[in-house]
């Protein structure tokens, strides 16, 4: 906010003494040269779309210095826009196209234009621009060299207006490209030069230095004249008269204006004065008397025929107009420096047309700086490759629609946003800023307090704009961390995410704490779904560890039955048992500590002799049951008889009826509800313990986990809870989606209702204008009816008068007819008779002359 010039420096006339020296004023001999070149090259100019702008050089536009200097105090170099009280405004590519007709849609790398000049033009020691014209204007047909020389003058003197104020060849490479009919986006180059000019000028104003930079100030005035036409009492644009094409020695002639640019270029100017500057400053600071939401001023483009490829009234029917309109709405980079010669580094300016969408006939939303997030502001482009990468930067897609209705309105969100911003920017009274312009105002105007709290209640912190010493301007925080222009050659940056090494036991406690912190930082970035998955994994590992501990405890208790005293010495206390049941810390289990649920007391199995005998049998029968083919690296079967190759018998011993009944009972009990089993499996465990000596090992291993289902109680209950929570979550999501859709619908309806009065107001104004036009037509029709009625009433008298006049004429004709008597002979006979007499007369004269002499 503090980077707006008037916030740092009060308007002062002395800062603008030498600013407009390069203004494109009238030049002796230029009209004659223009008329000569235009007679041969007008079609050429129209093909490359520079003819309309070249014609503007004939206007001899008068400077309006107070208007330009007062507006410059409101320029924001961050937004590339004027921050007036009525809202942000900025010159756009649509303005450039309508006012000048220059090319805005061609695509070419500016570095390809920096070629060596094919013609050597003399610019030094020739007497300024007038001497330049005398030096390069030729006779006869227009040569390529003369054409290049003329366009060089036009570009340097009337378009980019260099600070040298004299002939140079800085623009000759552009002139040569135009002569070669290359499609060059001169409109983009012009707008980029305007943005850079205003940026440099505002830097000087903020540092309280004199503004002495030449540039296309003429376009700034042209744009301001068009957009401030509603603030002052000026004649309509359509009433303006533009000079025709005539030589310097011919009488001036004028014609009607063919474009908005011609109409604005002939408005009267004004010399620099403190009174006029203060008047314009107050108008920009306080806004127009009646707050106008309509900043779209090209509503009467049907009154002008140029430019012929952009008619805003035809954007829904003419594809060229629609395409150019969309281009004018698209953010892009505007090359800067192409017009300053081959030794200057190229740069760019950000083009953000949505800063002032109302100027384009669209609805205004809060400002979003898209390009500031992608690239550094006003970077220096070192090569053609970098420029190509910059121009190909990804731009937002504006979408499309079938019909465009240019009817501006302010969205309620923008209105709220701008009201708060305006309260901060324009919190001082105008008297505070015009103390150096208006006499009689005390310089000791008290400062009003700067707002320190926003409408939302948050405290406001203002970024510092000027360095403490006051000699330099600090870089803006907006876009401060965006990539540099040189990063375009490096491709996308890949973020490295190296894996951490697990700390070894030899690490100190300090390093382990550091690793723990890193673990927590990593875990904070986990996705919620991944975190849920890891929790389930940890729980499964805990359950498996508990089951393994239970199984080991069974076998351990069976082995220690012979030594009861050892059980007392080796069994840990209750607290140690709880610690022993804790699962090992896994790689994914470092999120938060978990409390192990207490396991129910499991009865220890009493070992018997049969159990020991079975284990011994199992240990002795393991070796003979191995496959012989696995013992050797060769085929042992060829050395054995057929009976030796038979596998050992696997016949199972018969099961007693009592064992079958007990297993059936266990099966029936296992078929009970899981809710019951996870609470208490003691009866099943007791029955399995009774028959475990009679069961094979594989069945024992299968029955061991089910008889300890209590250890799955926590997992089972958690799973049920999550299922219930998911069902409830789905219901809540459905309700949330329905509520969100309803809120969006209500918000859309509210926005429509908020906008509807503005739309209806515009419609009412249109209807009233139509009503006034119809009333004028009706009045004219009434007058015409009265004239017709009067004619009908006067027709009998007119008929009578005409009849009398006809009778008099007929009577006079009859008199003439009677006085007309017949004449004998013919005209030829009478003429022949006179000729014969004349011959006799001449013959006598000739005879006398012969006799005498």
C-alpha cells in the first residue's frame, strides 16, 4: 500500500519540469513525407496493422501535463494499475487495439528481431529530425531504404518517444521487420513500454526525485482522456474533427474521426500548473461525484469504423473480434526493451487485465495475481531461449461461453474487498496531500491515524517500502520467493526426500532425541488413510506378538512342571509380565504411545507322561520320515527295489467315541457368537486341555489360537467401532454434501439477488434512454403529421392557383403560336445563297489584288 507514490510524496509541480520533452509534437516536413509514403505504402501498412497508429501521428496532440502527472501519483507498480478511489484501472491490450489498431495477437520471439541493419541511416550532425527528413526523403518511387527511414522516425518519434529527443537508429531493426511484412505484436511492446515508464516514474516520485524519463506519455494521456471523459464537461467524442492528409504547404483540412484514438487525440491540452494538477488529484482521490460502477466506455463503437478487426458490438458474431477480445483478457508477459536498441537487455512486465475487469465490460471480482506466483517481477532476460521459455509459460484457461454480454457489474465480494482497501489507502483527507499545490492551506495539516485493525478484527502490519536511509526502494514482498527467470532453463525442481538412517545403539541420547523429533515431523505429514492403515498394522503386530507369547507360555509351563520351585523363581511379577506383553516398537509405530490392554489370566497346561512320550516320539520319528531323494545329489531310486521306494505309511489311528463327542462339543461352543468368545474362552480351553494329549500336533496348533480369543477382544471391539463409525461417517458425509449443496445454492441465490439491483438499474437506464429516444421520434412524427395535415388543408387552394397559372401559360402559348408565321425555303438554301454572294465578293477582291501586285 505504501508503494503508491502519493503515500510517500505529496504532489509537486517541480518534480515534472523536464518530463515531457520527448512529446511527439508537430515536425516540419513530416506531413509532406507522410503523404508521399502513404500514397505508395498505405495498403502495406494496413496489412501489418500499423496504418491506424501512423495516422495518429498527424493529430499534433497537445499535452495535458496536469492530467498525466496527477494520475501518476496513483500508479501501483505491483499491480500495474492506477488505484483511483472508484477502483483499480489500467491500460489493457483492448485499449491499445481500439485506440491505435496495433497488432496484439502475433507471436514472435523479440530476440529474432535484433538483426543487423541492412541500411545505414545518417542520424548525427544533420540538424535534428527536420534535417533527418531532408536527408532521407527521396524523389520518384519510394525505395525500401526510404520506407525504413520513415518507419524508424515514426517508431522513435511518435510511438516509443525515446529520451534522446533526436534521431537515432534504436528502432531501425523494428522498422526493417515491418518493411519485410513481419507480423510483430507492436501493441504488446507499446503497452509494456507504458508499464515500464510508469514504474520508473513512480520510483522517482517515491524517492522525491525529478521525473525525467521519456517514453510513450502520449498513450497515457490518450487513455486517461478516454476514461476521464465522464469526470469533466467535454464535447462528445463523435463531434471531434481529425486533420486530413495534406502536405505542409497546403491548406489544412479536416474530416470526421474514424476511431476512438483519433477523437481523443484532438482534445485540447493544458500546460503544467499547480491549480490544474490539484484539481485532477482531488478528482482521482475522491472519485467522481456519483459513484459509477460502469467503467466500460466503448459503448458507442458503432460510431467509429476503426479498428475493423475488433468491433465489441460484434464479439458474438465476428470470430476475429471475439478472438482479439479473449486475448485482451488473458494474462501474459509484455516484452520490454525491444525498442531501445540492440545493446539493451530485454525484460518484461506482467499483464493482469482482471485487475480492472470492469473496463472490459465484465463483472469485477477481487484481484488475484496469477503471474506473481510463477516468475520474478521485471526480470532480465539474457537469451532468446529464456525469452522463449518465458513466453511459453503456462497461462490460466479463461474458458468460453456461447454468448458474451458486456454489461458490467461489481460482485459483492469485490465491493467488500475494495471498500476495506480504500479505507486504508484513502484514509487521509485531500487537504493533507495538496499543501504544496494550493496556496493558503496550512502545511501543518494533522495526520489522521492509519487503520491498524482490519474488518475481520486482525491486526494490520504494513510492509516497509523505503530503506532506512531513504535512497532505495525495498523489494515488494509479493512474489519475493517466486523462481528467478534463469530457473526456466533448469526444468522443474524435484524435491529430495532421503530416507533416515535408524540410530544405532552407540548413538548418544541427544541424537536419539533428534531422530524422534524427525520421526514426529515425518508422521505429521502422513495421509489420514495411511495413518489408519499403519494403526491397523501395529495392532495386528501386537496381537500376533501376544499370541506368540501365549503359545510359548503354554510350552514353557509344560516343560517346567517337573521343577515347581523353578516356576516361582522364573515367573516375573505382574508388572514385569505387563512389560513383557508389550510388543516390540515397529518402524510405523512411532506416532503415539499405546497402552496395552490387560490380557486375561490363562491357565497353564499340566504336562503328563504321555505328553513327554509324544514329544520324544516326534523327535525320533523326524529323521526316518525324510525323503531319500533329498539326501543325495544323484537319483538314488535306480539303486533301490520297488518295495524300498514305497513311502512310509501315514495311516491315522482310530478316534474314540469319547474324543469325537468332546470335539463336537468344542465345535458347538466355537460356533457361538464372537462377542461371547472374545469375552471368555475358559470353558473351551478347559475342554481342549483335557484332550490335548489325544490330539495330533497339526490340530493342536490350529486349536491353540481360538481358545485364546480373549486376546483379540480389543481388536474385535475396535473393528466393530470403526464399522459403526464409518456408517455414521457416511451418513454425516451425505448430510454434509446435502448441506453444502444447499449453502452453495443459497449463496448463488444471494449473489444473484445482490447483483440484480445493479443489472436492473442498468436496464432501467437503457429503457429510459430508449424512452427518451422514442419521445424524440414521437415528437418529430407529430410535427411531420402536422405538416402533412397542413399540406392537405392547403392543397385545394394550391390546386386552384396552379390551375390559374396553367391557364395563363396556355393562353400565352396560344398567343405565341399565332404570332409564329411560316418562312419560305430552308435554312440550307438561304445559307447557300449567302455563301454564293460571299464568293462573288471574295473573287472580286482577289482579282484586284492580282492586278495590282
